[in-house]
C-alpha cells in the first residue's frame, strides 16, 4: 500500500505523463481510503480545469485582437 507522500507525487507526475495502469490502480485505491489525498486530487483537478479555461480564454482574446 502506498503512503500519502507517494500518492501526491504520483498525482503530480500524472499531470506530465500517463501513469502505468498498475500504478494508477494503486493510487485509486489510496484515494478511496484517504480523504486527505482525495481532497488534494479534487483541488488539483479544479485548479487544472481553471488554468485550462483561463489559457483557452486568453488565446481566444489574442486571436480576436
Ligand atoms: Zn493519502
């Protein structure tokens, strides 16, 4: 079983490159059992969505001008 430090590292690694299925599975198990890491993931997903929406909006503005 992975610990919280490993789980958070894997979650940030997953932003850069896809995780191995086995690794992702272990992470999912940890997230189901650990509310701290679950919240961390929720926040990271929300942040990524916002960043993406911001970048998209910015590009569209630049295209118009
Ligand atoms: Zn954890």
